[in-house]
C-alpha cells in the first residue's frame, strides 16, 4: 500500500482542486465582483423611488422589475450583495480575529487558560445561536453593525476550537521542538511556525463560516433585526417582500435565489479546498453550523 | 452509570446557573420600560410607579434574581408582565406547538438523512452518490425561512393543499393540527437533513473501511447485511453527535419559522416577549431552552454509551476510581 | 432532493421557479368557506396582552372587549357621537360640575349578579383612585366625588368643568366592572355586554358567545371569535381561505386591490382617529426654528407617502385634526410639496445644503417603517440627511416619548380629538406656544358646540402656521370582510370592534 | 480434483498490476504456505480467493474451489461460500472484531446464516465453538465485548468465527503477527489443532519463514506480485534456489522481524506496484543479477515439483 503523507502546509500544492470547487469559486468570485461593481455602477440608483411605477414586472429598463417603492430590483440585488458580503466578512473576521489567538493561546499554554477557553466555548454552545443573536440585537438595537457583533460572537468559539485542535497536533512536531530548543518563546513560535501551518484549516473553516454568516445575516435581517433601510441586504429585501408574497412573489424569490447561489458557491469552494488542504476536516462542518 | 448521570447533571446545573446570570444581566440592560408599554402614552408618573411596584420591578436586582431562581426551583414561575398569567400557563400551550414541531422536524431530518447518507456511501462515486451529495449541497445553501416561503407559495397559494399558516389547536383534531405543522417541519428539516446526510455518508464511508466489516463479509454476509448489522451502529456515533447539535438549531429555528408560518409556539412567544419587554417570559424561556439543549447533550452522551460498549466501561471505571 | 445531474438539477430549479412565478396570476378558485350564519371570526393584527380595558393602553384590548363584553355609562357610536349605554339618561348641572346618571335597570353581569349604582360607583372610584393603574388616569382624575343616590342613580362631582367628560366616560378605560370580579378581568373578563367571554387561546384567539340575559337588544351572532394574525401575508391568506370572515382593519393596504377584484369580499375604506405625523423635537436646534420646520413641511410629498407606504389609502392632513370631524379645516395647501422652496427656507435659516443630519426613530407599524423610508428619501432631496433607527414600541416609549432622545419620529396619534396634546407641558415633541395653550384652556371650559368648533379651527391653524410637526395623513381604516356580512363599523372613532349589530345576510 | 486451484491469478487497479500469474494448488486436508515481505501481494492473494478485494481492484485468471470458479460467481453465490466453505483469520484481531457487538453474537452470525440454526441454537453453537478455541465460558463469557479481551483472546474469537461453520479451507493471514511472542505459539498450535481435528485445508500466509516451516507442508514464496519459488517445504527450505528465498531465510533467525522492515540480508525494500523493474522484479536488489535478468524469468518446475523463477538460481546444495 502507498502511504499517504500527512497533509500539512508543505504538501498543500499536491492535489488538484475539483471541478465543482472551481465552479463554486467562480460563483463566489462573480458575486464578489457584482458587489464591487455596485460600488461604482448600478443600472439605476438603488434608492431612487418611483412610486407610480411600483411592483412593475421585468421590463427593458428594469430587467428584474421594481419593488413596492418602484425601486429597481436588479440594482438592489447588486447593492444587497455588497452589504451581505460585508457584514458576513467582517463577522467572520471578528470571529477569527479573536477566536484564533484564543485557540493558539489555549494550545500553547494549556492549564487554566486552555480550560477557561474551552469552558467559554461550552457556554456559548449551550444557547441556541439564533436566540442569542436576537437578544443581542434587542439590547443593542437592530442594525448591520450589531448583526455583525451577534454573528461574530458565534464565530469566536468555532475558530478557537479549530485553531486549538490543529495547533495541538503541531506542538509535538520536531521542527517546533527544535524552535523551542533554540530558545524561541511560545508566542513567537505560535505566530511564526504554528499559524502558517494551520492556515489551511483556518481558510477552509473561514469559507464555511462565511457561507453560514450569509445565512445568519439573512435570517436576522428577515426578522427585521439586521440591516436597516436605507441599507439594502438580501435578508432585508426578503423582509420587505414578506407582505407582498401573494401580490408579487418575485420580490421574495429573487433575493432568496441570490442567497442560495452564493452560499452554494462558497460551500462548494470550501469543500474543494478542504479536500485539497485537509481531508480530516470532513465532519467538522456541521459542528460549526447554526 | 448513575454516577455518570449525576456528574452530567451537576455540569448541566452549573451551565444553567451561568446561563441564568447572563440572561438576567442582559435583560437588566435591555432598553424599554414594561410598565410604560402597558400603560401607554397618557400614563402618569404615579400610575407607572404603582404598576412597577405591583410588578416587583422596584426591588433591587440581586433580590429579583434570587426571587426568580427561587421561583424556578419551586416551580412557582412569576406572572408574565404583559399577559398577567403565570408563565407556566403561557408555556404549556406553546410547548404543545413547538415540541411536536421540533420533533417532527427531527424525525424528518433523520428519516431523510440516514437512508440517503447510507445510500450515498454504499454507492460512492456513482450517480446516486453524486445526486444525493449535489442535492445536499443545495439543501445546505437554502435558508430555512425562505424555503418556508417557497412552500407556502407552492402548497398553500398555488395548489391550496395546506393552510398557509396559523395553528387550529390540537382540539381541532390531530389531522388539521398536523397539516398546519407539516410545512414548517419540512422547512426546518430539509437544510438540517442535508447536513446530516453528508455526515452520515462520511461516517459510513469511514466504517466501510474498517477491518470488522471485512470480517463480517468473510462470514458470508452480503454488503447490505454487513452494513446493516455491523456498520450502522458504529457509524451512528458521529451522526448522533450532530443530531444533538441539530436539535438545538431546530429549537432556535422555531423562532424564525414560527414567524413565517404564524404559529403560536415558543419561538414566536419569545420573539414577541422581547419586543414587549416581558422580561419574565424571556428569562424563563431562555433558561428553558438552555435546559432543553443541555438535556439533549446529556442524552447524546448517554446514547454514546448505549451505542458503544467501550464507553460504558469507561464510565464505570470513572465510577470506581 | 434526488436530482440526478447538474443539468437536470438546473432544469428542476427552473421548473419550481416558473411554477412560483405563476402564483401571481393564479386565479383564486376556492370559495370562502360557508360560515354558519350565527358566528363570526374577526381577524386582528395584535393580540391583547390581557382583557381588562381599565388596566392597559393597548388598543387590542378594546378591539376585543369594548361594547362586546364590557359597557360603560356612555358609549361612543359609529360616528363618534356620545350615546347612552348603562346610563339611560343624565343631567348636568349649570356650572358643569355635577352629573346625575340614571342607570338601566335589569342589567346583570355575566356572572348573574345585578348591576347597580354601587358597581358604577366602584368602577369610577377604582380608575380615579390614588393607586389606580388606569392608563388614562389623567382623564378621570377630574372626578372629585361619586355618590349613589339610590340603587339606580349615581351622582358624580367634578373638580372643574370638563367639556369631554361624557365622551371620556365612553372610553374602554371607564367601563363598568363588578367589585367581586374586577381583579380577574385580565384573564376572565366579566362585564355586562351582549357577549360573554368563553376562552382565550393565548397566541391564537379569544372566543365569545352571546349572553342570553343581555339587557338590551340581543345580538344576531351567537358566537364571535377574534383571531390574532400578526403577519400581513398570513392575514391575507386567512381571509382568502375563509379561516377569518373579516378584518376590521387589514394590516396590508397593498392587498386591498386583490380583495376589491374578488366579489366574495367587501372592501370598506373608513376613517380612523389616527393622525400620522412626522414629529419633530423642538428641543433640538435647528428644529426650534420655524423656517427649518417649514422647510421640512415643504420637502414632504404627502401624496407620494400615502401612495408608497399605504398604497393610496389615507387622507392628507395639514394639521393635527381628523378630516371627518365637523370642525376640520383643510390646511394641506399651506405647505405644498416644493423642494426648491424648502431649500430656500433652509438657506434663509443659515443652513448649507447637506449640513443637516437628523435621526428618524421608527416604531414597528408599516406606516412608520415604510413611510419613514419615503420621508428620508424626500428629505435627502432637499439636502437633509437622515439616519433611520427602527425601534420596538417599548423602546420608542422610553427613548422617544419619555426620554425625548430623538430628532424626528413618525407616529400615528390614534386617540380621538387629541389636539390638546400640543398644550401639554414637556410633551415629547416639546412644542410651547402660550397662544395655543390659551385656546385649549378655553376649549376645556366650554361646553357650547359651536364655540368649541371655532376654538378647534383656531387651534388647527396655529399648529399649521407653526409647522409644529410634519403633518402627513389620516390613517384609513381598511375593512375587508365577507360580502354577506352586515353591520360592521365602517369608521373607527375609537379602537373597537362593536359586534352588537353584526349579522349575516342571506 | 484439488480443493483449491488458483491459476494465472492477477489483480489490476487503474492500469496498475498488483498481482500477476499466481498459480497455487491445495488439496483437501492439505496445507500450503505463502511467504514474502510486506507488500509482495500475499494478502491480496488471500482476499482474491475470498472475493473480498477492495472496491476498484479487478481480478483476472481463475480461482476454483471444488471446481467452481469463484471469480465468475455472483455475490449471492460468494456469500454462500464465504464462511461456509472458505473462512479467513485476519492479522489484527483487535480491529477485525466489531467493537459494539458481543463476541458470542459475532461468532453466532455465521452458523445462523449457513447452518440454518435458530437464534438460540446459534448462540449455543457459538458458546461451544468459543469453548473449542480455548475460551472457557466460565472465564470468558460470550456476552463480553472485544475490548474486554486480550489480543490473544480476540484472535481466538476471530478463529472461532472462521471455523464456526466447519469450512473446508481455512485461510490464515499473518494470524500471529500482531501478537506477543508467547501468545504466537499458542495460537499457531490452536490453528494446527483445529485443522487436524476438522480435516480442513490450511492456507497460511506469513512473512515469517519459521511460521511457515512449522505449519504447512507446501509453500510458495512471493515477491512483487509474483510467485518466485514454490514446492514442498522440505525442498524449498532445505534447498532454496531463488536468491530472494535465500535472503528471507538469512533474515529468519532474527525472529523479531516485523513486516515492512527491510530485511537485514537484502538491501532495499520491495518496490511499490508501478515501480517494479522490467524483467525480474528482484533484480535491483539481487546480488546475482545480470543482463539476462532484464527478461522476466518463467516459473519452471523440476521433476519433484520444486519450481523457481530465476535466470541465475542457486544450484542444488549451493551455499550463498
């Protein structure tokens, strides 16, 4: 039997990315591109109201029709991509920015710090995530920034757990031992040697969390707790479409499709990256789900 | 075993105490005065003070916390600030909606995910596997509330097979009640089933490579028999872990799904109570939900012991040493 | 779930999409369920927190129990007039300080006990007491003393004359309750009305049934159910499916077109007492500058707001007064929609374009949330930036109403004839004008109808000239019900669903 | 007719040849050993006979049991043969047993299926078989789980599972490799004992010449997916002709040799499939190799049936 070398940062380049992963990546890139384009150009001003022309079916001027204020749906979907992505990206960044150092600290120091980090994780998992997010936004008030906080908080334990798990197995490796013998401090080793080597696992988890964050932002905004007008996000659009469900289901279907396509793309990309970077991560995905 | 349960019960109790402190603290800083909400814009200052006193809101925080915990422990829940009835009375009919809903969703999740996951693993790399995994990718990407909207559009509005929302009550008969719950349950279940099917598949794949599966085949068992008699129980261990986590997602999911389907359950009650600043209802519900999640986690741990005799002995050893 | 190939998957998705897209044009074929002719299911948006109208401000309480379960000494009729109820007649002394009520005989509470002057005395004292938790205690605090002359005669002495006292007695907050059952009315209301309480399935519905020993004209309905459906889409579905027979006030005006096109339903647009305003905080400069407020009034396009937020239902107002009231003056022409004029006024006030930035607190109803979006866009067009802050009612009350921590907010003032709020000290928008206060002062002292009307007109004009707030529109009452239903109120002078006269036609 | 006749057996995966031209023959009640280093294809040969090759591996040639070709048989027919006519003992007793089932239940499964026993009768049968393999029910209960047993006890359970239905052929794939030395001998004794008692044929697979020498009468030496030398043990061990066989024998006295470790007497390790040199696969490691070895040598038997595949074999009695 051929022995498979344990995958680490050194062997990352080895395997090819699956076709589905390329497709997923392409979709994600397209959405990102759309969001970026919306910064400089949209077919119409997404905030421009034309009440006389409300709930119009798709026409040449409005390829996807208009909403209940007569605003262009296509333009709003484009801008919505921007807000959905920005909120999710910052939330995941927040989770990783706090969670990864915590996880590294826990793995480097063991003892009570490790224990404290893990108990914090347990407590965070004892509450249904959505419930806590609802409470947080009730206290702080609805809005994109607070949605970021609510989603970000739930990413902290996920990243802490992944970082700790991946880092723990590295501390016993010879090159780490060598660095320790050379008198490097634990913090320095964590930053210089551990972090680059667990980056693969973190990128994979980040992709998955990003997809989950988009779903979470949509859920919060749908409940009216996320982005607020005049901001547009896909969840916000779904929230506004709710009362027009029977009159104009298009308004509810289009933003939902945008969410599905984006999340699908990110998940396919995430799965592909995981297969390439770290096949052992397979069962962890649902773990971080909400 | 008894020792193990006792140990878990203590851990659960500690978690709940921590949870209750967090919730109480959060509700303390929640902006909005329940008395003002009840009495409205024409209320006078002295009227508000009288109402606050009658609701016990004028007491210091630590006293109110202890009174609350004492009430929880003795089963004497306080009166809801808005409904003015004991929270217990509010909860029972709500649980009669939410619990069946969560259980239906969980049953659906398992009933879909296990066979599909096993099938995908058994047909690894073939068309069935590809189809199931493709569909599960799609399922994971669909927000459950949007799925709920689509179901309403399709089955309630276009086909008119099912009610679009609301709950007739169990006294209207099991049929109408279940008809009202089936769409919400499906909306909750499909995305979770997609996740669980993937977990099942990878777990079964792992088990299929185990030596004992070869032993079973060497005895003359067919592939299917070996999987059924030897593989499943081993494969179930990670699956049960995820199921435990999913139960908490399903509970939380009711907050959003009950809003979509206009169901008078716990999820909508808690959402409404937050809006109305009915902190009595909110704190009891949050602790209740945390307790349910905790109990399910204990059950998951217990089910490991049922599934895997090696863990049974581990716990016994823990008991004696 | 079982989608065999990417291409077929795409096709399946497309099929679902196409099926869904057809929803909009799908004809409604199922007839509304034939309801038995002696029962009615009335849909409501909000569930009452409890069922005691004397212990809470929530309109939903009155919408269930007012005139159905509970009655007062007087009652408000469908046109807003004061009618006799449990008091069959009354006399008022010359100085307006002593009211003598003659009560209906043979009235019983739903528990069988007789209604007497003692019960009436108890009810009035309870709401005007020192430790009363009545939401409108301010209205009844004028009561000095209540005496029973005999079992059916009640004498009420006032501290000062009050032109609206009989009207105020008609509010749900002053209904008659029995001392024995008063404390349980929140969950088990016992009144004297034509319907008695059966049960309340919290989160879903309240059921009432006809009270066989009712003293007055017996209602045509034997059973009445109030169903609580907070979601506009769900309320539409409930009507279409026949799960509800009526919505006295349909939450989603956008759905009215569909009901109008369907001859199973009657769509009745009526008036309410809800003046919807863009309230401005006069404590916050430059909102204390009348030029800035006038600029805001010119910036607002009421028609666009009514069309966009309310789908055309609603009447523009130019001051804080209901257009259906006899004393109404149309002041909507005072500040026509004119962005250029608005900009000029701002410049005159020394404000550069883009310099102004206000917060806009929006409570949950769609008139506020949707109206707010449009207002924000209209203000932006004249160079005023707004930050929209959506709030729950609890927060609105604490932060805006009581804390005065806001720049602008949109809210509908639904109490009838409430123009006097502009004379209150330290009211949330902080308006202070001694001339206006004098008018209101005079109003309170006056009982003559014509003089009162003149004073009301004067008050309206002062508010409009001062451009106190942005006066947007009068909320309409969007009634949708089964076309065979008769006798439901068209207008809503108070928040109530009086089912006394409701019946089914053949 | 031979009980087992393997001829021209090969196994391929994705264009790669793992096993080629394997021919073996085993009579009723006879015994045959297959020896070679780890990775030479011994286990693959055993799995081919059982029809349990991992997915993706395709066999060719023929494997005849009682004259019927197992490679042609459908899965249903194979299930009837496995456990009933042919049974197998695996290398790692700890992982070969299902951790979540009692040992009694695992032994009873075969008899219930093949012998048509009732649940109860099968349980009794399992109890008896466990007793027969040395697990006294008074000391090791059939209701115990594998993790409660030692490695040696587990291997006895694996053997019990194999012999429970009285197969005609027992394949033992490195049955003692995972066990400690003192247990090894007892397990081998048990196997020999059972084989003799039940009249089973034995196919013993081992990397250890000593084990082969103790347990079987005939043997085949494999290297890189081919048989390089075959014959009676007496002839092959007494007079090894192939340089590889000699190397293996030189390594023998060390005893402790674990599979996978390079043999002390032969430099290098077995090349993985696909890296086999053209011609004689052993020539890169062979001290006697020359140009002729670039052509694959055929397996040629002498009059006594001692066969060797080598262009430069050791002569009879020649010392290395």
